[in-house]
């Protein structure tokens, strides 16, 4: 079975949004800063709910934040 | 370090200190017979036990004050740690049951001190297994993905 990977552009989007801090994003989406760090490093894949919250925090679609690679 | 991770390290420290303190007490004060005959010994064990329980509860409360400090990633790790904790408790109880049955089969009765020891060991395993489960969970999550 081929391995799949979910990449994200959270770090890029933060910088595009007035250099939003990890703490600020975490507080907007209701998670801890450590989770944002883990997401940016690709060490954690968020739930659908958190993924939508992150996309909404940047006012973009889900696929502009997360990319699924097979 | 995530608040949950910090709490786990505190839990591990308390669990280990309690286990070592209890072990030292039993080495210094004596065996099953002394426990039955010396009320001071029993009271010391009880104070140590209750004191550790209170310290654990206070530390748990102080390290995680708000529900916002825990998110879905922490809850995922906690769920896995709870399953580790449950298995550790079952294994401990099975070990106690088999060992005590074999040792005291002929006499047909088990000294009261083992009631203390079973519950104390359950408390120690409960705290240490959960803490280790959380610490390993964060560590693995950092390595895996």
C-alpha cells in the first residue's frame, strides 16, 4: 500500500497574514501552540474540525492549507 | 513543553519518589510481622500514602488549570496513555493474585499488610503508567510523522 502524506502551508500562510504568531493562531483555532508547532513540522495531522478552523482563520479553502499526497 | 507533558513529568516524579520512599521505609522498619505489631509503622505508611495522594492531586490541578490548555492532540495522546495504564493495572493485579495465592495457599489466609501493598502498588502503577504513556506518546509523535 503506498504511503500517503498530508502537507500544509500553515507557516507560509502565517507570514502572509501579517506574520501571525503561532500563539495567535492557536488561540484563534482553539488549540495549543505546541500543536501548531507539530502541524508546521508535519508531525501531526489535525482532525477535520481543526483543519477547517485553521483554513477559516486564514480565510482560505481547506485545500489551500492542506495538500494530500499519495 | 505542552502543559499535559509537564503534568506527566510531575506525575512520574511523584510516583517514583513515593515508590522509593515506601521501599526505604519497608527496608528500614521491617517486614510483614513488624507491620502487624507496630501501629507507628502502619500510621507512617498511611501518612505517606495519603500525603502522596494529596500532593499528586494538587500538582495535577496546578499544572492543568484551564481546559483550553488541552487540545485534540493532547487528548489523543491521553487516550493512548490510558490504554497503557489500564493494561499495567491489570498485569499488576494478576501478578499480585497469582503470587499471593501460591505463597499463602497452605495457610488459607493473607496478612492484612498485603491489602495496603496491593492498593499502594495500584496507585503507584496508575500514576507512573499514565505519566510514562503520555511522555512516550509525545516522544513518539515527534519521531513518527
